[in-house]
C-alpha cells in the first residue's frame, strides 16, 4: 500500500445493483464528508473507485459504503486493492467506461418514490402533476434500456433532449436526480396521448399546445370513460393494462366477454391502503408487501363484506390487489377514487402488448379508448404476483419490480457462458454472467407464434445487454417443448454449441438449491402438473434424493392415465374418471351418483373407457396437479377449468378450515404413494375426504421426512403455491429443515435457473453431455 505523508491509496471494484440507483453520487457524498480524493465511474461490470486519503478516513468510508447504501442499491462483491497515489486534490464522478465483458446488473423498473410523489402533489413544484416524474430512487429501468452501461443514450429516453433545468439537476452530484436517466419535465419529457374510437376508426385527441393542460384533459377523459362503464387501455411501465371500473358488474362481464377470459381472476389496482382494507383481510406482512417498492399484485383473503361483483374473481376466496406504482396511476386513481380492474393487455396465449399501434390494431374490439404516451417501452414486463404464507413472501410471478433477478454464485469467479431456456409454461430464461445467474422477467406460456417471438426477443435482449454468446444451451428433456426445439435449431446453426438436457422436476429442485448456494444432498418433493420423466411418462408427484450431480427418484404418486392428453388439463372430470377406471369396473362407474361421473354422458364414459384400456391418447402420469383436479371433480367443486390451477383454488375455497381425516387417505408402499383410499372414499360420496385431502398430503410428506432425518427438505413445483399445503408444512415437525425458494417462484418460472445450476455445478456432465439423459 502506497503511503505518502500519512495517506493511503486504494482501488475499489464493486458489483451488484450499483448502476442506475444513485450509487456514484452516494460515493461522491461519502468521499466529500470524509475528505477523500480520487474518482468513481461505472464500467461494463460494475463500479470502480480510485480513492486517496488518511487511513482512518478510508476505514470509515469503507464501513459506511456498506452500511448506508441508497434504497435500491445492493453490493454483491467488494474488492479492495492497494495502489499508487496520483495526487488528486478533489473527488470527481467521471464518465462511464464501456468494455467487452459486460456483466453489470440491469435493474428492474421501480415504483414511484415518496419524494417524487410529494413533489408531484406540490403546486409550487415545477413537476406538479407531471405523469412521468422520476429520480434516481424510482422509475423505469429494464423497460427502457437497450444495453449497458445504463446511460441515457442507451435508453428510450435518448430522443428527449433535456431542458436547462433538468440538465442542471442531472449534472449535479448533490442532486437527487444526478444521472437519473429517465429525467424529464413538462418542458422536455414524455407526454400523454389519448385515443378513442369513432365509427370504428381510431382518432387521436388533438393537443392544445400546452402539455400540462393536455395531460389534465386526457386524464379527465380517461376517468370519464371508466366511470361510464367502458374499457380503457392504459400504458404502464412494461406494457398496457386493460382497465374498467371494478364495481361495475356489467363492465367486468363485458371485459371478460371481449377478452375471452371466462373465470380467471382479474387483478385490481386500488387507490390506497384504506381501500384495500375494505376489500380484503390484510396482515402486517401482507401490508408491508403491498406497500413495498416492488408494488406487486398481492393475493389476499377476500372480506365477506367485500361488495365487488363475483365476476372479479369467480368461485374463489382470494383477491389480487396492487397499489399505484407510476405517477400516471397515482393521478388517475386520485381522480377516480375507486378500485379498477388492471389486467394485462394481451390476446390469449400472447405476451403483453407494449406499443399503442399494436394495441389499437389487435385489441380494437376489446377497448373503447387508449391512454398512451410517447416514451417507448423497449422491453415488455408484466406485473409481479406474490402472496404471504406464514410470514414468508412467496413469489408466483417474478417480473416488474423484481426482474431481471440475479442470484450470486458462491465460489464461482467467472462462470462459462451458459444459457438456460426453461420450460414451456411460465417461461423465463437464465444466463451465467461472471459470478452470478441472471434470470429474465416472466415471459409466459409458449403456446403461440407471438409468444415464441417474445421468447426469442427476450433472448436477444439479454444477448445485447451483455454481448453474451453462450457456449452451452440447457433445455428440458421433453422433445415437444418449444424451448427444446429452439435449442436443437440453434445447435444446427452452430455445431460447436453444447446442448445439455435436464429433467424437469430435478430442475425444480436445483433452482431452490441455487438460491441457497447449496451443493449437498437434499430430500426433495417436486409436485406439479406435468413434466417429462426419464422413463418417457409424464411425471408430477415425485420424491427425490438429489444433489447437484444427480438425483434418485425414491417414490412417486401411483400412476394413472390422462384421458385425452392435454384435454385432461382443462377438464378435471377426465382425471377423476381415469382414477375411477383404475379402481372400479365400467358398470360400477356408470351406476355411481358421483358428480364426476354425472359430468359425462354414459356413451362418453364408455368411449373413454376404451381409450383408457388401449392407451389411446391417454399417457401415463404421476401428476400431483392432476390429482388435485380429480379430487375437485369427485367432490363436485370443478369439472372444467379455464386457467391453470383453477381447480386447486376452488377446492381450497370450498374446503374452508381443512381437517384431518378419520381414516388414512394415502397408502405408502416402498416407492409408491397410492391415492386409492382417497378415491374410494370420494366415490362413496364422502366429500369430507376432499376437505381432508391437503392435510393428508402434508402427512405423506412428513412420512418421508421422517425416513430421511439427516437431509434438508426442498419443496418445489406449482402445487406448493397452495397456501393450505404450505401452511401445514411450515407448522410441521420438519419445518426447521425446509429449504424454500426466496425470490424464485415454486412454479415453472424456476426451471431455467435450475437447469443452469446443474450445468454450472456438474463439471463431468458438462464435458460429457451424452450421459445427461440417463440421469435426467
């Protein structure tokens, strides 16, 4: 360490969430306060500092650097090295430096901060009621960035030339808006637009030449449309919402009809916490999540006194609420002062729409008007969804406010470039970047050409962010997955590319292990709808002992057939009938007075029985998700479902306070979890068995936990989104051994990071990809 006249010199290199969060002005202020000299700058990997001063001041600086971080910042690594003094006489923020190796984290979009909200409400402030007010602590990030480093020329704010006042704030290190890339005001920033239909043609409302007056007019017109029961598309951070008055039953039903969404719950945006409390029972943990800077949709217990139409969330006792998170939302909700439906603007099986022209073209038959603006959304991003179970946050969809999400890799300095392409449902992608895994925001179900285009566009976005060229692509075992096909096509274009295939449920388990940086053995329960097994059947109710090298399937649900293949997913009655076929004769079933049997005509049952006997379009499955479907059907709760998981939500609402069964509902024999006692009981019309089903499943998990007392326990797969099941596990004797997801959902959104963790940790398998299929 260089020591000149009792001074020392150090260089810092810092990675994490340190760009676009006010980190450099924070460093500048600390250096000023400690009388230190040198410089700080962004580069493609993180933030670098050269700093000179007295040893005591340097020690205080380093301590405060880690303890007094800006609200959005996070340090993942901090390297400090001695160097030579340059004789600086001040401390400066210098220009960003680009580099070939880009690994600086791209930040999620962030909800409006309290300081900006106060300014927006202040009549004396020059940004009074400005719908795009922002600062370093809030506003768009991911949705407006083209590449790193996060500087204004690399964003969709580049076309907006700053006025003198904004430029002064932007260049002042002591200002809250120093290098706030989306900075703007009435004079120089983005502006609102309002479109409406007249005789089937879209018409843009003309500007009066005063952006503030225009904004008030457009907001007033938007509110008028909503108040009169019409449907408006409103541009948010990462895409458009379809909005209507949540209390207007006719409007809600009209939106369902136009969007072809018969029963899937609508998310609501409410003007305030007080409004939310009128609709739902909210615990302190749920309130904290609702008010958090991430501003997710939070699933809450609906109040009995909730006077919203049943059409908002048909047949379930939960309601999804979120608070306003952009200045535009705050202004509109302040004017309306009522809950509004705020659901993603997209056609069935297509991604959220991000530009007004596309929306007007595709959704002209759905919406009556559009509140748009001229700041381009470069990267679409849906709303995040979460719930509280116990006092734990469980993320169900990781998107706005959370993603892009990074998971630090313990013990890895520079991972090889690997891309994991995830599953077909709830798709995300993941890539290895330096010492971390980076996970994209929610992409969605890849059931359409448009969805696959969105997937490809997201891959290209992350390649552009980081100049990323993968040497290895990791995909699922399922040969029919669109992601698997995409990986094969990529291999055809590049023969040097390695393709690694990882079994679906094993990837679920590995994702949880990745979040915890765990490499040892675990006892894992992977319960979901469907996933391709190593034996060619459809898995979904798996008990495993696994580590980062391999897994052993030690038990599974008793197999049954999925009558009609994919049709069984949308018709719980088919799963129920298949279970009955396994246990009873055809004539016995036809004579039953069970709701599942009555949901078919006798001729249909006879035809399906022939398919079952011959195995025609009736693949074998161990799916726990389909068992939930079957129980809901046999109990008369749900025979058809219009969205994934509907039967489970309806069953949970119907069951109320779940109770233990007076008889065992599962029979466990070696490697088989047999559902026969449960189904026989339900077939006899004893619906209490359906109410006891979830507690019985928790008892089954406890049985295996007791057999493997030395292992941590991983719970993964979409079934573990069930609150009742998770609550039972969190209260169980094995609760202290649970290893659960922290930021990743338990559903298929976690498949990509799990795939990537396998490829990173299994060195021998990376060298010998041909052996992967044998272990999954």
